[in-house]
C-alpha cells in the first residue's frame, strides 16, 4: 500500500461518491468512452476530457483478497507493496521518483476484487506512465533484499490499522462470522500468521499468475486523443503475452439459516454495534432492479442529515452518537447490507441494536413516502452531477466496473435506474433480503483502556487498503 485513500476505494464506492458524472456537460459518460481489447486480452478504456491539461492513467488487475486462500491471505496487498521495489528498468523507489519529477501524483490500493495503480499528471506525460506500467507488468524484480524489510512494513501496517484499532478488530471478526466459506470473510491485509510466512517464491507465483494483460484494465481519462492512447497501449503492452487463464474456484457461501452473533472484548473507549444482512451484487442478479432498490433503501437510512438514522436516532431519540448504512452492489460476489453505529453516552449497545432493527422493520412494513423517496433520489442524482470535474473519479469508475465484471456500460444506466425505483420496490427488497435468517450482529464490548491505548474513529465499511 502506498497511501490509504478511503472511498476510492472503491469500499467500497459509496452511493454518493461512486458514480460521478461524465466529463461532458450533458449526456452520459458512456456515450464517449472508447473501448479497445488488444490481441493479448488487455482492455483499454479511454475518455477524452479536454477542460484542463491533466490526465488520469490507471491500471487495475482482476485480483484481490477474494482470490486468496488459507496460508496466503493478504498476498495481493504484499505484492502491491513490492510493485514499487524495483523492476528491470527501475531501481527500488524510482517509479515514484519519476512520477514526482513529472509533476504527478500516484497511489495504489487493494480491495477484495481488484488491485489498482493510478497516477494524475499533466497531459504531456501520460504515455510515459503507460510505458512504465507495461514495464513493471512484465519485468518486476522480486528479491529477498527488498522483500524482507517490506514485509516488516506490512506487518507494522497490520498492527496499526487492525490490531491496535478496536473497531477494525470488530469488523475483521464480524466478516469472518458473516462469511464461512466465501473469501469475503478474509481480511484484505491478511492474517498476521500468513504474513509471517510469505516468501519471494510465493510472491513470484502470484505475480506470474495474475499480473498479465488479459487480467488487466487500463483506463485513461483527460486531455488526450483516444486514438493516440490506443496506439500507445498497443505499442507498450501489445507484445506482452497473455497469462495462463486461471479459472477461479466458486467458493460459494452456503445459505445462512439463522442469526449469527459475535462479541469482541478489547480495550476501547466506546462500544460499537455492527449488523449485516446477506445482499446480492449486480453480478448475481438477472435484473438490476433489486440492487438499485437496495441502494435507494440505503439512502433512505443514511444519506445526510435529513435521512432517518441521523434524524431519528442521532438527533431525535439521541441514542446514537453516529449511525450509518452501507451497501454496494458493484462487487464480484454477493456481499452485505450493513448498519452500524456508536451508542450515545449512557446508551446500552442493545438499545441501539433494537432501534436499528426497528428501522429495518419499519421499511419492511411501511412504504417510503413519495416526498422522501424523491428527496433521496434527487440526492443521488445531484451527487452524480457534482462529481463531473474529476477525471480521476471517472477513470476509477470505468475501470472498477469493468474489472469486477459488471461492465463500464452500467455507468450510463445509473441515473435512470435510480429514478425508476418505487416505494414498493424499497419495501419489497427490505422484505426479501433484510430478514433475520441472514443477519450477523457484532458488538464491540469495551474493556478498560490502559495508558497506551486510545480510540480511533468508527471503522469504515469499505474493504480497501
């Protein structure tokens, strides 16, 4: 990991941030996307946006923690670190120094479904970045000398981001309880016992298997000529051979047949309540209606100060210091519809849990009012418009959708699908998916803090590093 970027991740890409609008002042982003697939399988997506002399270049690989298994959990994250530790053409750290000399910014991230690398820089230098990415796609240099200290960096990162953070420890235990067979139950950063056993040979195998052109998506958005980008991609990536074509095992989650509960007792300042119901992704649905109805349901509960959790639990009854809902259908596998919150002072976690359950039951029994529904839909559409200025966000959205298998074309249907959701749709999906049999509940039960420990902000629902 280079620098953690909450929300790009994305977590998950949340409802209000995931789908920023197209570069053009009108029309859909998908009207102007140029897609090319090279003979070796590399997907290239280009969107011209000439309003400013900047370009976002990104490459996403279809590999993340969901492709890992016991003994190598977190290895995608470890390899992401090593991608900056030298290749045949670049000494350790030189890739980043070149980006900096060109006046650009860079970052990288790992999620459950993907690993991504991205840069933002002036429009004179985008081809240099494509050439550099092509070089480290095929010529990464993995050595014990660079690996051993970098593994210590990852170990410390896990300690700081998980082991020393009570809410993160709750989330890790919660996901493992919610998913028994599905790899979404594994931590993106990996279990410490697996990190301890990484080897250069294991990293080399992972790199050789997954870092291939047919397993990658290149997205370039900004002040570029689409034909020139496609020609450059062919020039720099075209001779790289396709990979072995690994077939992913199904690893399907057995049906959940009853509520699951866990309690995590660690030193912490505040308790926390976490709840999650099994919920579909767009990849598993024959029609997208349920996914968008769940997105709107999320907005009803948690889309600003006027939404129900903030209005009724935080300000009204004053039993939550904070409360939020989270759902993303833009994933490779089925996930969770989640609720969580910090009980207010003198409020028992059980009281907040009961109040959150009441909110779900109300949605199951009563249709959302038309005014409320329209307000939520308008908020989602407005967020799409306000996001138009970011070439980085546009590239991320296109690449993410293509990488997880939904397809970048879904971006063009987003507003229409949100607006098509009815109050009855919201009630229907609440009745179908938010049922006791598929619920997992996690409670953080604080133990007394010692002098060395302090509380961190509430854990995010996203799953990226």
